[in-house]
C-alpha cells in the first residue's frame, strides 16, 4: 500500500475524501489480522475508538477543526495515563485509577480529537532496551522470520510494532536511555527523543525523573515533524527541510562503532556517503566524556536509585514480583549512597557541557542508532545473553540522554538478518525543530522507510 503522510491524511479528512471512521476501521482491521502474531497491545480500545471516530466525523462535517491530530489513530505506551484505560506500566498489577488521568502530552492529543487506539506493551517500568516482559510476553518484531521471532526493542516495545502493524499512525512512547529510538530502529520506523524538560512528565509512570522524556514514533521523519508540531504547542506550521549543502555533520567515532554488526556499519557508511554527495561536510569526531557516562550507566546510572525511590514510596510490595532482569538493578540500588548518586549527577552534567562544545563545529552529530541486530527472543531467556544484548542495544542511544541532548532515528537499511537498522541524528538541547528540519532532508536523500524497507515479513499477508 502506498504511503500517505499524516499531512495528506489530515487534508483528505477535511475535504471529506476519507472519514475518521474509515481510517479507524482500517486500523482495527490491521490489528485483528496480526495482533495474535506480533502482540503490540496490553489494552486494545477498538470499540471505544470507533465511537470516537464517529464523533470526529460529525465535528468535521460541521466544519469544526480542533487540530492537526484530529481523527488520527494514536497508540500510547502503557506508562501514560489515558482516561478509561488501565495503566500497568508493564507490571503484573494495574495502578490505581488516579493514574488514568491524562497528563499534558495525552491531553494535547485528545483535545485535538486524536483517537487513542490502546495501550502498547512496555518493559516493566520501562527499565530495559530489548523489549521483553515476563508478565505479559514480548511483542514480536514484524521483520522476524516466521519460525524465528526476534525482539521488537524497548522499552516502548509495542509502540514501533503498532506502527508497522498499521493499527496506529502515531505512537506515544518514553525515552530514558533510548526507549523510543530502539524500537523504532528495530521495526523500521522513525522516533524523536525530546530534550528533558521540554514536554511535561505529568501523567506518566516514572522510571527516572532526571532522565525520562516523552517521545514520538512515526512511520517517517515527515510524519514525526507533523506530530511534533501538533503536540509541542506554540506556533504551528510545517517544518521546512534544511538544505544538506554545507551541513556540518560530525560522525562520532569513539565507542559507538564497537562490536557493530558488519551490515549495520555498511548501511551507516552508505548513508554518510550519500550525504556527502548531496553536499554535506562529513567529518569524524571524538565525543568527549563517553567512557565516564557509560561507566555510570552500566552501574545503574540515575535510573536504578530513582526507580527504587518511587517504588519504596508507592508500591514496595511489587519489588519482589519484578521481572528478574529489572529486580536485580532495583535491589542493587540500595548499595548506591547519596554521595555516589550526587557524584553521578555532577559527572553527567559536566560531560554534557563538554559535549555541547562540539556544536560550535557541527550542526548535527551522527551515529548508528543500535550496533546490533534485534536478538532472537529464544536467546534472551539466558540472563547473561540478555544483559549483553540489552547493554549493546542501549549503549549508543543512552549517551544522548546522559548528556542531556535531543535525538532522532530514521531507517538506514536492512541488516544481515533482514531486520531494519537505524541512523541516529543528535542535536543540542531544545533544538528539536532544527533537528527535524535536518532529518527531513536526510530522509529524502537516503530514502523514506516504506520505499527503503518494504513490507515486514510477519505482516506480508495482513490486509
């Protein structure tokens, strides 16, 4: 099926060339034809969404336009409060009903009459980058071979799958160390990690308030820019692409290429070569502070003690029932002293300031989004294999959060296992619009996701 941008769909809705009900019916059909295979949702709200779509059509027929996301199917990670939808945060028990209250991000969607299709699966408390969950099962990467299911990435594990499935056109996720970029990269989508503090965390179950950021996943960068402007507030309008000619691109050369899958390296280098042909000035650069911040990250970072603090205050009984891969880090947080916690914050702040100096020389920094292919789910039952894969999946993306920057990922090709790979673009804090402007041009140069990747294996027979 030919890709239609969010802007095109919105225009068609307002011209009555397509109805919100028809758009939602297609989303429901995509869900029903593939959900038992790919397992994107913890809570599916199809009937509720269908009624909302009918209401949208009435408003549109009367000439009421409530915003760019009006009538758009949107999935929400199961950390977000959405009215009348349970919040589990990947745990074994629903949170109190008060957690269903919409915070500013979800409120922005529903105020525009965006239609929330349901709550997508997440790693428990969003504390992991692979996408597994022992309580509810792992979403399956739609690009997997039918007899060899692979991870969809985490922690927003169902978000990317919902887009590939076609049950949503926009997915709300969160990103503390890569949790929108990893599932987007593994499933052939695009994702934006916003700057910490740009969007409110109210109405979202926390992992690490010092690092958590709401994020977006969409099928293309063009769609990502459309959805970002719709939710960000302030002056609306399309983000114009930035000319690649003369664009100063700094390719991070330390750490991010270590242990990389050869096919992913080839895809990344091919994208960089294309940018050079389009006139970008591509140079290699050493990113300062990576070793120090990653050492902190490997020892639990800020997330482990901050999650432990939340659980002690709100749900201490759940600690013993946590996913074993999560529980070990939460229990180890008891060993982190207040002095050590404050030292970590100081190191991250100082490293972030040092990294910012690179943007005097470069407009954007670039790296492979993830150095490895999505692992087979069968391999992840082994604790050592899980920990190795989890750390490698998170490594390149976590750097961005730890340094306080913003970033996005877009597809760069398929790896040797036929799984998508991603190209990560990184910008200074609060420069999301400029980052998106640059990324639109990069996407145009190296190929948009549908053109580049085609139809995922497990969805090839879906309607």
